[in-house]
C-alpha cells in the first residue's frame, strides 16, 4: 500500500511540473472571483500593448513631444507678419504749441479706423531659433521612444514576476499536498501502532511550514499583480492573472552575438543617445544664434490702410482715405545683440554641458549593455544548473521512497527530499523568469526592443473571468 502511495506521489509531481502553473492560476483566480474580486486574465502581448498605450510616463512623454512640435510650428510663424485691425480716437482741448513755437488755444478731435500689416522680424534670431526648435522636436521624439521602451521593458519584467509568483503558488501548493498525504499516511501507521509518533510530529511541522510558504506565495502573487496594474495604469482593485503561467525561455537576442557588436548596435540605436545628439544640435544652433545672429539685420515694416476724419471742436466730418507705409533695417548693439559676449559664453557653456551629458549617457549605455549581456549569459547557465538540480531532486525523492518501503530510511530523509524537490522546482522556474527578464533587459539596452505599431494604440481587453467588460483605467 505504501509503495503505491509513493509512486502516485511521484506521478503527481511529474504531471504538475508540466501543467500545474496554468491550471493552478485558473483555479486560484476562480476562487478569488467567487469572493467578488475583479480578476482579469492577461498575457504578454496584451501587457506590452497596454504599456505602450496607457503607461503614464509614456503619455507624459507624448505630451512633451506635442509641446515641442507646437514650439517648432511657433518658431516658423516668426517669419510672417501679423495683422492689426481697430480704430483710434484722439482729442485735444486748450493750449498747444505749434512747430514755430507759438502757443495756441485749440480744440480738436480725430478718428482713424483701419488695419495695419506689421512685421518686426529679428531675422538672425528667427533663423537660429527655428533650427533649434526643429532639433528640440526631434529630441522629444527620441525621448518618447526611450520612455516607451523603458515602460515596455518594465511591464514585461513585471509580467514575468507575476508569472513566477503564480508558479510559486503552484509549487507551494504541490508541497502542501505532498506533505499532507505523507502526514495522513503516517497518522494511519501511528494509529495502527507500527510508526513512531515523533515521526508524525516531524511531518506535521513540515506540513505547517509548507502551508505558511503557500500563504506567503499568495501574498507575493497579489503584490506582483498590483505592481503590474500600476505600471499599466489600471484600477488597483483589478487583480491580474497570467493567462498561461507556464514559464518557458524566450529568444529575443541572438545567442551568438558578441559583446562588441551589441555595444556598437546600442551606440547607434539607443534613443537616449539620439536624443542627446539632437539636444546637442539644438544647443549648437543656439550658440550660433548668439554669435552670428546679431550680424543679420532686423527688418521692420508696416503698412496701414484706412481713413482719417475729424476737425475743430466737435467736428466729425472731413473723412477720407489714409495710407501709411514704412520699412527699415537695424542692428542691435549690446545685450541680446552685437558684442554681447556674456550671452555667447553662456550658450557655449550650455553646448559644452550638453556634449558632456551625451558622453555620460554613452558610458552608461555601454555599461548597461555589458551588465545585461553578462546577466543573460549567467541566467542561461543558471537554467541548466537548476534543471539538473531538479532532476536530481526528483530522483532523490524516488530513492528515498524506496528506502522507506524497505524500512531502512527515516522520516527526516523523506522530509529533506521533499524540501529539496520544492526548492529545486522554485529555483528552476525562477531561473526561467529571470532569463526572460534578462532577454528584455538586453534588448532594451541594445535599443532593439521588439516594436509593433499595435502596442501604442488602444486594444480590446481579453476575457474577464466574471464579465465581458474591460478593466477600469485609473483616473
């Protein structure tokens, strides 16, 4: 009878290794749904698309791009004149001095309706501001892409954290089931007088510890779901459940890629570096504007068309057409113009500071690629090590069960074997989750994060477990 129980236990463990993560997530979500909690199934593509569409940092970066685009359009308008339309009224009573110096008693009034086309073009300033604004718009576009990649990477890693947390719940649940079955078996033996009660207490202690680990695993799963909901800008009351929590290694980066090639690719493609280069170009245009802009004259032009009427005392007649035209060029000397050396030094300092900032980003990018590449290699090795440890733990539990059958094993050996199997399972799935996270980390570090247009647009939410309505977006 005991031999059959041991064999059944090993069979359950083997089947669980392939099926338990997803099936346990489904059953756990159903139980939570029965309590009234809003539970939603989610998968990796949905996570990535939501991160590109609803993440608050991405939305903020998108608005900054809109602001930069508006600034570029506004700089273009500085090359065009503007139109004034209105009416002017003036009146004078009592003394006034004429052009020859005589003091006269005069009462008069005048009115002049019409419109004026006015242009006051600081040509040098307008040219260089337009060039700088165009570079700032480009920089904002790169900043949006950098934030999108950051948000997608963070969301993907949060998704794998949640997937592992669900798997850990399954691992802990299986450990509880194994310990509970063994505890019931020993209880029967103690009742029959063929087993030592102390052995039963050892197993009971282990069963309670497994239940404690299961409760902690459920807590970690809920916390991981809450963190992912925050990253996706969803209602915190929504509990996300991974639709298929079975962890398998992904392949986003070529395994035969060398570190040097990845570094070169990162330097060429990282949006943060492209943003820095655009900001440097904008600072250079501002510096050129301070040095060469004042050499280009400002143009002042005005054309007025309307009428003029009025006369002595309260007369309103004598109305007729009136046109005035004027044009001129000028150079500005002093602050903001020629010989403003302080302005030139300030813009040069800003240019140098921006260049140094780009060099700092360059060093950080190279360091991130090295770290991500090393982590990916390490996680790949850890998967192989964890797989071998899991195989050894399964064989150890099998042999321990056989020793117990022949009466040469002790209870503590069986408890230790079960602990080793539980730990090996957890280590194996943890290694896979960390490997997948490292894949996205290296993809982001190199600037080759998978990009799909549908990630940045609203999507249809997958099936909710208690209704067909989508999850609530946070206000």
